[in-house]
C-alpha cells in the first residue's frame, strides 16, 4: 500500500536557499510527528512558492529538555544548546513546553 505524501512547511528565504543548496538538512518540530525514515518528503513554503523533494534519513522523538539526547540534534540544526533552541522554537510554536515532546527530522 502506498503511503501518503509527507510534507514539511518551512518559511523564510534564507532557509529556502539553504535547503535548495543542501546546507540545511534538518528541522525540529513541536510534538511527536509521524514522519517515516526512508520515505519521500516535500519541503517547501506556500507563501514563497517553492518546494523540493527529499528523502527522510532520520527521525527521532525526544523530550525538548532531555539534554543528553538532544545536544547533538540541536547542533545539527544550528543551535548552540537547549536555551538557544527553546527560544528560537518558541517563536514558531508559542505553546512549546520546556519538557514537551519534539520530533527531529533529517533529510538528504
């Protein structure tokens, strides 16, 4: 049975350019999301009118404040650590909880 298409919406021209060039290959999402390793994913933005197809190579479900498990994930996504990641993610997810679940997605 064929799985439905997965999508990741990402805003901003800098993020768009970094994704298209292959410099940005990760994202962190609030909550536990059902992305599947090995599946295709459409990454894009309806406002800036762009999209690319990528393949998910890693999905991890962790708690935001679980420092031992998340330090490397934050660094892969361009953050210094928990505080940096929390403050930036809070801009996009106002209901983000310090001890809440997050999903880390990596693609190629």
